[in-house]
């Protein structure tokens, strides 16, 4: 098997005395679609925020695209230099549940922000690419709209276009449909499906179990800061090995 795009080893994260991640091991190959499921508070969102270094892990190791981002070293720095972390973050942007768009900038301006200011691409090139991406998510005619003029589903598709504008190696989705009205969820799920079909590497935190069953290559079940079970979706959903996962599945299928 090829070298993993992302490798996480014995990752811990604490907020004061509260230990949220309790030794996470996870490997992602390029092109894989990984789903993280489990009860709220289990550590799923904290993990993806640590992978993106929006939160700094407490201990453990993260290797992304062949570069060690953080590693326990005796007498040395735990994380890589900030410049390397920023570069890695641009290669694995996050799509948030509450969109995180700049309210005072149009859809187009939100999408070109990263390519121009982080990647130093020419403005004309960034605009051309952004208009193409907005077209791909069905929003080219909304390029000059501000977030307040867009529906929740449209805001989330702008956020996805913004992530794609970075030409990433990996996209992290943190519960991308949880803030949407039910009738808007299907459009976002279809957009994510199109990314998977195009071969994009994805890590998706979600409570959409039917979607995870259909799209995932690997599902990781989180509970109390640990991954309790991992496997292909048919194994996780049809043949759970722990009582905790069985209980979770029974609860969500009621």
C-alpha cells in the first residue's frame, strides 16, 4: 500500500483537566472517503480541528503529505514551525457546520480570499477559478451576493467552493449539514458525493448515517474520546462488535 496521505498516532487533546481525545490512531490513504460517527461530545469535531491545527494537540503525532506536523520530542518543539502548519492547513481546508463566511464579502470574494492571500495567486487567475467552482456548485449566478442574501444551503456550497479553490489534497467536513433545514440537506450531500466521485480525499464528521453507509470507504465510531470500532460501512452498521456501537445504531434508527 502507498504511503498514507494522513497518519495520526496516539493523539491526545485536553482542555485544562478535561481530556477530549484519549489516544487516536487513524490512517487515511489518498482518494479515501472517511466518515467519523458517534454521539455528540465523543471527540469527532475536536479531532478534525486538531488535524487542521485550529486546535493544537496535547501530545501524539500527525504526519500529513509526508511532513511531520507534530511529534513528541524530548527537549524539542512539539509542533512544526507555523509556516509549515499554515501551508499544510491550506492543503486540507475545513468546511464548518456554520459556514464561517465573511459577512461583508460577496460569495466570489469569499472564494478568492485564500488563493490570493494565502497562496499568493494572481487575482485574475483566482477569480476565473472561483467562478468555475461556483458554477460547479450551482451558484455562478450568485457570485455577487453577500452571505445574508443566501440560504443556508447556498452558504454551505460557497464554503465548499472556497475549500476547493485551495486545490486541496484533503477536505475536512465538520457536520456540514447540521445547521441546515431538512430540505436543504440533500443538496449538500449530493455536492459531497460529487467530490467523492471525482476522487477527492474527504474526512466527514456527520450524523447522516444513511449517507455514511452509502459513501464511506471506512467508518470510525467515536465514543468518549476514543475510536471504538473501525471498518467498512456494511460491517459497522450491520455487524457491530461492541455494545456501545450497537446501542448507538439502535438509538439513531428509532
